[in-house]
C-alpha cells in the first residue's frame, strides 16, 4: 500500500529512480539520538545555567520533532499498517502528555524543586517514545513502505520541522489537515519570541560546555 504522500513531482518511469534526501526513518532515528543526548545532559549535574539552556533547546527540538511525526509519520502508520490506526492513536496520546510535561518544565527553573522530577519524567517519556519507534513502528514501515516513499516523506518532514513551533502547544490539532495549517502559524509566533528573547533552540546555539576538572 502506498504512503499518504502529498502531491509531488512525478518520479518518471525508471523503477530504479531514487530521490535525493534522507529516509524519514533515518531522519527521525537521528533526532531520537540527539534528543537522548540532550536528556542525558538535562538530568546531569551540569549547573543551573547550563541545564536551563539545555531545557530550552530540548523543548524546541522535541516540539519540532513531534510536529514532523504528526504530520507525516503517523498518517503513514495509519495508511499502511494493519493496526496503524490504534497504534497512531496511542502515540498521539503519548505526544500530548509529552507536550504537557514540556510546558510544565518551561514554567520552572533548575532552582525549583520540581525541575528534577519533571526532567526525569520527560526523559522517561522520550525514551519510551524512541523505543516504540525503534522496535515497533520503524521495522513495520520498512517492510511495508518503499524506500522511495520513505525518502520523499523524509524530505517533507524536514520542511515541516523548519516551519514547526519551538514551544509546546498541548491543545493544538495533532492530525492532518489542521495541524498542517495551525503549526506553521504557531511556528512564526514562536520564532519571533525566540529572536526577541535570545532563546536557544538548536544544539548549535548552546555555548560550549566548560571542561570539568
């Protein structure tokens, strides 16, 4: 069964044609690894200022990641897997809890007694998220979806993440078509706030961590 791709340029008649770009599964797996590294630093004793910066970058990274998955990964799961509807619904419910935890974390500082608890809770939820993808979703999609479709979906995920919000918005739509309309609009607002406040939103924005003695 074909993945639910949006209108795209024709690939031509060559059955060996391979579009440029990265498979959606490879892209999302790399993001899971990056998120795991940020979680490790968030829950480590790196000092309050550093942990606050890491929390901001982790929040933005997860917000973009979930937006890309909800626009393209889960619709693909629904379309091509026999139990895809139930699986996608479970993951969307978990995503809502992730956003709520992110929103709570955004309201506290490392000096707050709740910060460590929320950081640990978030890390646990994100580990479960990545493990479900690695062991359940990705293997099933590799078996049922062509590499060409996965690459074209990967290109769409990258575009979606560039326009995505950088802050958690738990009450917004999480399924197409409305998330594809609402999230870019929220993304514009979030990015303006980020620029005005100087908020870091990418790993590259983090200052180099001082060496530990």
